[in-house]
C-alpha cells in the first residue's frame, strides 16, 4: 500500500480519487483536517475497500512512526503542508512546524521502516516530496525558465519552508540513501481548490458581485497547471522517477494574473451574465509583500525521461473549473463559513484600493 499525506486538501484529494479509480493498490490518507482539509472532498472514496483514513498530524512524530511500523507502506506521497503564501506572511510559524518539522518527522519514520526491510524492498521504497517552483524565487522578464539546476532563492516564508523541506529530503537521500524524489511544480488550478487562492477567490467573489482583488499592477506571471495533469505527473514520477532526483512539473500555460482574472470574468459573462460585465469588479489593491514577479517552468527532464506532458489546455481547464464552482455551491458554502470569513476580513479589508 501507499501513504498519502494531506489527501483532504485540493491536490491531495485529486490524487486520492484518481488513484482509487485507476489503481488496485490500497492507500492510507493521513490528514490533520486543518482549515484547508475537507473530508467532503473525498466523499466519493467512502466505502472503497482500498481507501483508509487516519485523522492525524504530521507534526506528531510518534504517531508517524507508529503508522509506518503498523502499515509498512511501499511509498509515501507527501502533500500535507501549509500552502498559502499570504497566510505565511501573516503568521509564519505554522509553516515551519508543518512544512519543515512535519516533513522531517516523515523522513525519520520512513527511514526507520526502510532500514528493517530486505534490500530489494528497501531499494524499491519511494518518498515522493511534493514541492513548488516558488523555491527558485523570481525570474526577470528575459531569464530562462527554471530548470532543476536553478539555484534555490525562496522569497516568502512559505517558499522558505518548502525549500527547507526539500533540503532535508535531499539530505536523507544523500546521508541515509532513503530513496527520495522531489517534484517542483507550478500553480495548480481545478475543482476543490480552497477560495483563498487567486482563481477560486475570483470566481467566488464575482458570483457575489464583490470586488476582485488584483495585487499591484496584476502583471505577475504564473504557469497554470491543471490539478489532474499534476497528479498524472506524480504517478509517473512515483512509478519511473529516479531516486535522488528532482523533477519540474509545469502546465505550459504562462499568463499574467490580470489575463487570468479577465478570462474568468469573460467566462462568467457567458455562463452567469449580470447587468454589467464582471470585469468591472476588478480592483487593484496593495501588492503582496515580497511578491514574486515571474515564474516559468522548464519541464524538459520530465518529458525526456518519463514521456510526460500536460494534456489540459488552459482554455478548457478554466472552463471546467468555473463550471465546477457553479455546480458545487453547497461545497463552496460549507468551506467559506466561519474562519474563512475572518481570513477575508483580515486579509482584504485593510488592503486599500490603489
Ligand atoms: P491545501 O492547502 O489545499 O491542502 C493541504 C492539506 O494538508 C489539507 O488537507 C490539510 O488539512 C493538510 N495538512 C495541513 N497541515 C497538516 C499537518 N500538520 N498534518 C497533516 N495534514 C496537514 O494544499 P494544496 O494546494 O493541495 O497543496 C498540496 C501540496 O502541494 C503542498 O505541499 C503544496 O506546498 C504543494 N504545491 C501546491 C501548489 C498549488 O498550486 N496549490 C503548487 C505547487 C506545490
Ligand atoms: O507556484 C506554486 C505555488 O502556487 C504553490 O506552491 C502555492 O502553494 C500556491 O498557493 C500558489 O502560490 P501563489 O502565491 O502563486 O498562488 P495564489 O493563488 O495565492 O496567487 C496567484 C497570483 O495571484 C499571485 O501572483 C498573487 C496574485 N493574487 C492572489 C490573491 C489571493 C492576487 O492578485 N489577488 C489575490 O487576492
């Protein structure tokens, strides 16, 4: 069987559902159910005999050790993290606790298991660390895209915590020969993304006729990767990736934030017309502190070694995503009560329109 951490979040839930659909192998999901984890994301897995769930925190070292000893997984796909850059700017400590210490707990628990395995099983074990392109920092307009050899230069508390975790993962390979692989991917989008992130936030606000907050001039550049493509890349890396290696994963959909927001507005004008165009709700607000200007991914290693490339065109993926939010208002209602409202209040009401 395999372990997944953070399977009740946005990307983890896609990975779990795709895995249970396509594979016969059991999977144990370990999730602390923070504000970002929703058991409802995995409703479709309920009753599947290959699906197991532990409500557990990766910061709990002895629990992680016990789970590895009890279940003896052949691999772990590690998603669990504090994942939102703005929250890391507002309150960084949780990012160190979960993203760094939690990852080290998992590395230790995995290593303790692997050293008890026969050589061929130890060799076949995989620790797949799901990381981000943000560890590379920000590109100038004419710089080449991030390759796997790009220097680490994290700029936010979030990316610094992910970079730190990546370094520990590398160290466990180098020092203990734990078969680790790290993937560094670009911005994901798709169903079930928590509406603190740009795309679901804009859809959510636009449907309520509320301002669409664009940080600064909105000319920051991101490479948008559909979550189902990300998960197919992770399965390929788990099956065929080389231990000790890192792989970049990109969506080949490079756009400015303003273009993304305008595209969503145009789609909603078609699907949910209002008296005036949705783009009229766009509001430029105070920029994010330390905001990275440009990310771009060179995914040629993944393409050359594993024959992987993204399948979803952004135009199709964003239409499917907008339609999913229109069709799943009950999900949106359930995740945007209580603490979500406090976050929005704290995050946006102090951000004056520019
Ligand atoms: P998310 O915030 O939607 O979900 C995180 C999940 O982890 C939640 O289910 C949460 O309950 C769980 N979790 C948090 N702290 C935990 C802890 N201490 N113990 C156990 N579970 C805990 O995140 P996401 O967007 O799905 O991202 C998943 C991973 O992918 C993260 O590691 C993130 O850094 C990485 N990543 C995300 C993106 C993106 O665009 N969303 C891009 C690149 C990399
Ligand atoms: O690049 C991968 C990273 O992508 C992941 O590692 C992170 O977990 C994930 O959150 C995401 O980080 P970003 O900061 O790029 O995503 P976010 O959706 O928060 O913001 C996307 C861009 O939109 C960014 O330039 C900031 C901008 N933005 C965001 C919000 C929430 C706005 O202009 N307005 C907003 O209200």
